[in-house]
C-alpha cells in the first residue's frame, strides 16, 4: 500500500509580499537556542533559559516588524520615537 502525497498550491496575493519578520519567527528553533543557553550556563534553570530565549527572539522580531512598518510609512503616524524615548528615561 502506497501513500499518495498531494501538494496543495500556495497562492499569494500579488500586492502583498512576505515579510522577513514572519520568515524569521517561523525559522527559529526555540528548543535549540534554549539548549545552547543551558550548555553555556549549566547552573541556569530550564524555566529561566526558556524565558530568556523567548524574550530575545521576540525582541528581535519586534525590531524587525517596526523597521518593516517604517518602510511602509504607516508607523510614523502611530508612534513618535522622540515621545517614546522621553517616556522611557
């Protein structure tokens, strides 16, 4: 008995391009990064290593999304960087 694998075509809208931030997030191996962190610091609890990994990846993802939105000129209307900088100090 053989199994037949049927590939479904993937259609993408012509006016929408894939964002690198989406590819970045889908290509991350969270478990591998966590294991590497634990190997570098054996005394670190697993829960802490997972939290650090998630925080690092999502911070990078947020930066990528912000840069992509800036390129689309939709971001400046929503957030003023000078105001954010002043509030964070």
